[in-house]
């Protein structure tokens, strides 16, 4: 039983060394617990030999992987363009992103001097069509004020992450075998803690590799749209003829509205009141006039 346990501890120590080589900063939870249980002397030569061969294989494999791995370049661009119609070109850029296999990350507009509309939009497009997309964006502009294109080569980082991932997965497989052979609760817990640590490192590396591959597959283009000064309303010394014409039309419309309102009041309110007051007065005037005529007719007969 003691011999089997010593062999288990020796194998466990080899796995711990390989895990620490993959992640030097990661702590080994069971190192202090296993220190008193030394491995048999005959197992000692095998561990340095394995450790001596591992770096050479990793280095050769890393060089081969770099040669086979397609180059990953994260491309980004910033442009400032002058446009005649800001909102129309913002819509055109959104359609352009969909056409080039991407999407709109963010967009916003704001009012600047003279109430002109200024826009900001960030696009993601297929990196393979990056140059074509840039050409299309330039064609939407009256003038390109500023253009800045950058490229970040992340191939080496991706290959290194891939090599670390393979080593960690191999270590995880060895720990799974040790876990199956562990006979005591203490050994099971120690191996389980190490498996949890290795699995966390694997997930982190996979997440970083996914981010790098997606960033390289879709280029980022940020565009600032400035309204064209020639397309804005004419303004001389703070005086805008177009604004004066509009104010004159507004004044004319206001006067016509006032006249129409006055006419409506006259027809609906004043006219009925006048009629109500005029009918008795007219009737009385007619009666007086008739009485006077009758009196004159009687005087003429008497004469």
C-alpha cells in the first residue's frame, strides 16, 4: 500500500511541475502538504530528463506553429470627413457595415454651431474587405479631413496561447488519471483543487484566443462626420437672409390669421348681437314713420 502511495505522489509531483511550467505565477495548493511524502529515489532521474526534454519540444513546436499559423492582424482606422447631409451619410454608413459583413458598434449625433448636425459612428467590417470599405467611406465625403490607419500583429501571442493551452490540457488529462487512482480523501481534494486551477487557466486562454481571432476577423472603423460649411444657410455678419424671409412669412401668416379670426368673430358673435339690437329699433322707426304718414294724410283730407 505504501509503495502504491509513493508512486502516486511521484506522478502527482511530475504533473505539478508541468503545471507550474505552463503558469509560473499560479500557486500550487498541495505543494506544502506533499513535501513530507518524498518520492522513491529511483523516480528522481526520470523527472529531470522529462523536464529537460519538454522545453526543447515546446520551442520546436512553437516555431512550427508560428510557420503554419495564418497571420492575425487587428486593423483599426479613424476618419474625419466633411459631408453635406450628416444624417443621410450616417444611414449610408450603417448600410455599408451590413454590406461588408459587419455591424454598427455605436453611433451618436449632436448639434454644433449654427444648429448644424455632427455625427459619430463606429463600424465593424470584414477585415478582408477593409481597404474596399475605406474607399467607399471616402467616396461619401466632400473632403477627408483626417485619416489614421493602424495594424497590430497578434500572431505571436495567439501561437503562444495555443501552445500554453495544449500544455494545460495535457496536464489536465494527467490530473484526471491521478484523480481516478487517488485512494484517500486528502489526495482527491488536492488533485481536485489543482484541476480547478488548471481549468480556470484554460478558460482564460480560450477567451483571449477567441477575442484575438474575432478582432482580427472584423476591422474597426470610427468615423466623425462634420457638416459642410458650404451646405449651411447663408450668413453674413450674423445676419441670415433666409432667416429674415422666414420671419417675414411668419409675420404675414400671423396677420392673415388675425384677420380671419376677426372675421369669424364678426360673423358668429357681433352680427347676431347687432341683429338682435337692430330689429326693435327698426320696427319702432317704421311704426313712427307710418304714424306720421297717417297724420299727414288725415290733415290733407280735412283741408
